[in-house]
C-alpha cells in the first residue's frame, strides 16, 4: 500500500437542515468505488459531531434514520450531548 487515504463518496442527500432556528449539516458517506455501507454524521453549528455507530446499507436508509431521530428527539439532540454517539 502506498499509504494514501481512500477516496470518500458523499451521498446527494447530504446537506444542511434547519428546524426551530437551528441548523445542522447532515453528512452521509462511504469509501468510493465500493459496496461499503454508508456512515451517518450530523454536525452542529459549533462543529460538534454526532456519529452513528451503525452503518447503513443505503444512503436513503441513513437519511431515514436521521429524520426519525430528528422527529423523535428534536434538532437540539445534536448539540446537547458532546461526543454524542447513537447505538441503534
């Protein structure tokens, strides 16, 4: 190996979501040119990161999990607990 980092593929579902005056950046990604599972990360306005421990078969499944968490817990859940990790 040449030590190069693998290229990352970002889902077209990535982007900013605003609710109740707060904005988060939804990042869904995987290793490019592979059948690897998708990772889900939500970054708050201060740069804090919430990362799901589970991987997702599709980017749509990852986004659906984000929406489910947003609806169930509210957007503030992404900033209230530092180093927030979801264990689903």
